[in-house]
C-alpha cells in the first residue's frame, strides 16, 4: 500500500515544522538538521528503516542542540 504510514509521516513532518517555528530563535534547528530529519521521514516512507519509529526532534532536544551552537 502506497500510503500505509501516511498519518505517522504527517505527524513527524508536523513535529519538524513546529520545531522550525519555535518562539525562541535559539531553539530552532539548523536547516542542515531539518534536512536530515525530513530525509529520515522519507527513508521511513521508502521502507529503508527497520524500526517502526524514527528519532524525532522534541522541543527539549531542540533547546539542547541549539544551546550548543553559537
């Protein structure tokens, strides 16, 4: 089935989008990180990922990642 995981993919893409529009600029992920996250969702769609879930960027993780960057 072509769209067997469409709901999960939409949720993951929405989570990525929400991280990108965080109120605090330093909490937003870098575009290179966003690209990796989107590619991860695409790999999941293509069946290249073995697990049923993919690591997502949570608001806490965004804050931690961004605090490490200048």
